[in-house]
């Protein structure tokens, strides 16, 4: 479900279209009450990282998730979400 929300929020128009394969890993904290915070991305493409953080932030606006549990008690956890996009460049018609 999180992946679908992020996908629907992602703005691909900010890319040139010739980036090829780009990857990032987004990390986010989910607290004991199910709220998301501390979102950051690690990857080689700075624009992709920034857009991934923006999309996840937008997709989770007002959302509450079921937190992880330990011994039946809700606990804070860090969630890791790998993201990959393939850009093949503009199609040139002859």
C-alpha cells in the first residue's frame, strides 16, 4: 500500500528522461502511534532522492500506520523502502 501511495505521488516530469536506471533507498521512522517522521533517502541521484522524500511525505499526509510491536506493545521502528526507476530517453519519431 505504501508503495502505491508513493507511486501515485511521484512527479516524473522533473526528470530529463535520459537518466537511465536510478535507485534510492528511503528510510522513515514509524513511531509507536503510527506516525511517520525522519524521512531521508540515500542514492546517487540527488533529484531522485529529493523527489522520493517529497512523494513519501505527500503520500503520508494525515496517514496513521499500524506500528510494529514487541511483546504485544507498539514500538518505534525504521522502515526501509528501495525505489528504482528506469528512464530510456525521449522517443524520436522519424
